């Protein structure tokens, strides 16, 4: 197999909007893994060459298991990832922090964009707060505290592996909303719809039977589950002890800050 595939040519030099982020490609999960990882173009080309130590596999920057290099390259980014791809949070923070550190002063906007990319939809945030009293913004507030400390004279820089790992860990343990199957399939006609409502009335379920769970702490169904692989088998409630421990370490309140007339 040749190591000079045109699809794996380096990104054009001087492209300020994509480099160095464009140097990372998406790699599929390895055996028994769930997340898609980032691999450099150089590592991907090596993995697909005749000189590959483990053919078709490359090491991601998060330190996770070898990931499978795609024959048709896809840039590792939230915007370009296929719908089926579940991105490794630590890899995304590795790319974001290194991209933000290209200039003399780190680009805080790029880091905020990464936080926004991992944020839950507004409806999910509202349901977590309204039905379960869960602060969906806690992971973002913890990450901001970690970022701020690393950018204000502390020994560890934003690209330090420990900082990247912390950001990835906090993101992986973010609260997720588990909605009952009937509500998820049709939120306008589930069993929570008031019987007195006429059929023509608009109504959307507010998920009163939902759960808040931590995907990183929970038991997730494996290949044995067939079409339900990746679903929650045994859910562990959120926010979990990991988020609480990191929040305490960085002086972040576990409770939702008071707002002035509007949600944060």
C-alpha cells in the first residue's frame, strides 16, 4: 500500500483558518471502543503505508487505544464529523488548545467555541433544570475555570497534557438527558399528553419522566446489544462525583448561579 495517497497530502500552508486544526483527521474507534479520535495526517499516512507497524491504525493524542484510519479522510472537527461519529472529548480539546495557542496570546474565542460545541441544546438544558434541578452549565463553568487559571500565570499552560486531560474528562462527564422511548419517538403524542387537549392543539412533552445521567460513569451497552449498542444499560446519575471533585478543586460552585430575570 502506497504512502503517497493524494487524499492524505498536508493541508495548504499558510491557511490561517484551518491550520493546525486541519492537520488532524478523524479516526474510527478501535475494537471495543466508542469514540472517534484525532490522528495527525502524518500518522495517518504512516499507518496506511507499507512501513506501518500496525497497518491501518494510528495513536491519538489523548493516549487512548490505536484508532482505525479512514481510507477517505475526514477532518477532525465537530462541523465535519459524520452523524455516526462520537468524538473523543480529550482529542477535541487537544486540537482546540493547540489551535488557540498558535498566536503569542491564546485565542480565547476558539476555546469558547469548543465549549459551545459540547453544550447541550437549549431544550435539553431547560429540561434538566426544570424537571431534575440539574445545572447543565456546570461542565462549561468548570472548563472556564481551568482555562482561566492556565491563562493567568499558573505553571501549567493551556496545552499542557494535564490541562487537556482535565478538560476532556470534565466534558466526558457532562450530564446527559435520558428521555423515555415513547417521549423521544414522538414528543407531541406520548403518554404525558393531557387527555383533555383536542387533537388539533399543539403540545410538546416536557419530559417529566426523564433522567440525568453521566455517560462516562454509566454502563453502556456493547456489541452484544445489537441495534441498541451504545444505549445506557445502567445509568449513573448526574452530575457525578467526578464533576463535583473537579469543581471543588477549582473553586467552582456546584449550584446554578442566580440570574437576573433570564437563564444563563
